[in-house]
C-alpha cells in the first residue's frame, strides 16, 4: 500500500512541476483500463479527478487527499476482478 501511495504522490508532483503548459492530464490505469483521470490547473493550483466507473468529478486542493482518493478508486477496481 505505502509503495503505491508513494508512486501516486510522485506522479501528482510531476504534474505540478511540469512546465510544458498550465494544464496537465494524467490517466491512472489498471489492467489496461482507465480507472481515473486527473487534471492539474497550474493557474488555480487545483486538481480535478474524474472517476471513469461512476462518472463523478471532484476537485482537490490537497495533494495527499487526492492521492488517497486515487488509491481507493484503484483498490475498489481491483476488487472487481
């Protein structure tokens, strides 16, 4: 669990540090299926989360809370298999 959370946090930090543009998008996939899509708006310093299964959208300003939510979405997806 801890290693997976560390990897998620590293990916989210990479989005924040990416200087290629003010808007970043990353997909978090499992078994070749997109579980969640995360966006980062550098201007407003907020992350967006789109859960592909439930089709819900959330906004986070706390990287750690977002990382836990991503982890929980992936863990729930794993249970479906």
